[in-house]
C-alpha cells in the first residue's frame, strides 16, 4: 500500500535535490492547467457574446459588458497567479493551482450566465467537464508528485519510505 510520510527538507537541501525545479511532467501539467480554463474562457466569450456586449465593453450601460469584463479580469488574475507561483517556487502553488483548475472553469460559465450571455449554460457545462477532467488528471499529479512536493513545499518521502521502489545499480531492491 502506498502511504506517503512526508518530512520537511532544509531549503538548501531541497534546491540541490535532483527532482527540484520545473521539469519532467510538470511543464505539461502547467500547460494543461492554463489551457483548460483558457478553452472554456474562449468558448464562453464567443462572437455572439461579444456582439451582445457591444463594441464598447467598458461602458457600464452596455448589456453584458460587466460580465465580460469581470470574467476577463478573474481569468487573467487566476492564470497569472498560478504562473507566478510556479516560477517563484512558492509553497502556495499546489493549493492555488487546484483552486484555479477546479473553480475557474465553471465560474466562468456562472458569471456569463449572470450577465445574460448567450450559450452561457453550455459554457457552464463545458467548464464543469473541464474542471472534473483537470482534477482527475493534473490534480492527482499535483497531489502525489514527489517533484511538486520537493520544489514547492520542500518535503520529501521519509527515509525508508518506498524502499521497494528504489533500486540499486544491480537491479535489486535496496534496503
């Protein structure tokens, strides 16, 4: 049975660990975490929605402009926050990324529904589907990835944890 007993690492030791940094599968996971909500965002802000909001999106009297502007701001703030936390190796990265990929896609649909945008219900359904698929793929990776824990939270498996998994040069399990 896989149980994870994480121990804190010294920041210097974590930085010198071979799994420290954004490499391996992590760049692909980051790309998917940003691409999923981006797809929902662009689906929600279709040509019909932008035409309904009118040419002057910043005029508060234009129908739908507030929903479009609020959705755009929320999308940009959330996406930039995830990328900044990733590049600065901040300890809040994992939690912020999980929130970004599970809450933002359906929230885009909800905000557009509240603004009366056409096809907002379809955007809400697409957003929920994207959120579930991201959670089942990228979310699982973020929870169990040793690289993520070492890079962002400076934690690693306890000594002796998963000894059956570690192999020496001759191919036999090390003790």
